[in-house]
C-alpha cells in the first residue's frame, strides 16, 4: 500500500479521494474501494512530522472501467460521518471550469451532499462534487450549497426544472452563483458561454445531443386487404362476414397467413395454385369487380358484369385472368399451392349461370 511514483501510476485507472477523515487508514480505504473493483495501490500522502494523512489520497484500480465505476458509486459516500469526494485523477486531463456553477439555496437541514448530487446529476455531468456550506464546529448545514456542470445546457436545464421546486418539503432556489473575483456579477454570462463554446471546439469535445432516433427503423406497410375484401371505395358485395357466409370453409388466403409478406400488385390471393395457367374465360364474359374467387376488383370494371362459370366437377384450375382492359397488369404467375380447392359450384348454379358451357380444360389437367 506504499505510494508509487506518479509516472509509474496508471493515471487513467486512478481516482482521487478527498475530504477523508483523519481516522481513515490505508487499509480501510483499500477495503472500501475494493467494493468497486480490483485495487492495485492506495496512497494517502502523510505529514512528515505527525505521520498523519492530509485528508486526501489516490487509489489505483486494475482497469479504467473500474475507476469510472468507483467514481459513480463511491462519490459522496460517508466515511466517519463525512462525505468523501471521488473523481478521476488524470494528470493530463486538466479540468476546465467553464462557469456553469449554480447556487442552491433554502436547503433543508437533512439534505446532504449525496442527496444534492443525486438530484442534480440527472441534468448533466458534474465536474465537481456537490458541496454544502457547513458550520466548521458542529458540521450543521447552513442551508445552501453549490454544484458545477460541464456545460451551460445542463445548468440551464437544472435552473428551469428545479427552481422553486420542493426538496425535503422545502422549496429550493436555483440560480447561477456569484463570481468570486467580481462584485455582484453571476456566472452564465454571454462571455463565459462564448469561451466555453470555443474551448469545446478546440478540444474536439462531443456536442450535446445526437441523432433523433435509431437508424434503420422503417414504418411497416399496412397489411394487404383480406381475401374477400375490396379496396376502399370499391364495391362491397363480398366483404367480411357476407363472403364467409356465401362460401363455406374456404382455404386460407395467401395474404392472410402469419409471417408471409404482402404480395406485389397483380398477385393478390388466388385459390388453386396448379402449375399450368388457368383457362381463359368464355367469349362474352369479363371478370367482375369483386368475383367469387376473392380477386380484388380492377379500376374501371363494371359491377353488373357476371363472373365466369365455375369449372365442371373433377376439374381444377385458377380463376380467369384479368384481361381485356387497357393499362392493366398482365396475368401474374400462379402462387404456390395452398390446397388446390375451390368453392362449391352450387353457388353459381343458384345464381343462374349454369346454362353456359364450361371452358375447355387446359393441357395437362385431369
């Protein structure tokens, strides 16, 4: 636990500990810091005459991550009734006081440094531990304290959010603190803000804020219309429960299966799915706006045009392609087979279309 030369110490993995009680020892500090991570060395500078430490020390951890973690969980922890200060002790990282210093007034006597730190760290990074003015004899709070941020954006947000708010049943006052070397001038002046912006630019510090949202997030397209449903504004002859009541137990639609992507235009659900193209419609017939096969209506189709007759018993095939309209898509290739069944042809016989001759079967169909 003897002190190392400063050049041999890993400065990035070393923390500074301040406001240590005189009763704190190297072994006690070692055991305390061991709760945050593996400790390599603890050094408390001693007075050469009295051989007592001077109220501060250094603790070197195994990694820089352990040191950062110790600064988060050990800062403002009370040791012998005194809140200790724990922050990084990098010799090459000089802390610049930009002037974002706030005065916190009308504090309740029960508010300590730890509570003040936890309350105001939500608005930004604190460059100094929170401090509360105390009586040197009794250690009682004088009712006010100070905090310092690393940016004016954080201090402005703290003032806007916490001024006149209740902390331990007392409304606190939050404002910029007075400068030590001036009479009646507070921090947060335009000159200080300009100097802080220039220092951030010269030191290549990351600017506040970030992208508005994660990349790669895209809106999902709306689901395709149902098997029997038409587009909005189209005919509503076979939609919803009416279509389910008309055709008993149809096979599952192509566009309604879970996990399947919506079909491209011109490939909306078609039942059947045999390898050969479907038979053409008989002369004089044109596909209707919402036919019995659930094909969505095309633009310009007349609603009164009757659908084509069903294939005779024992024959299978797909619905007639949408042809004969200018500007329409060509008939798509048939989708994969999902059952190969059709609604019963009795529905068409009840509508009076059974007197038309059935179309000839295509080549290869039984």
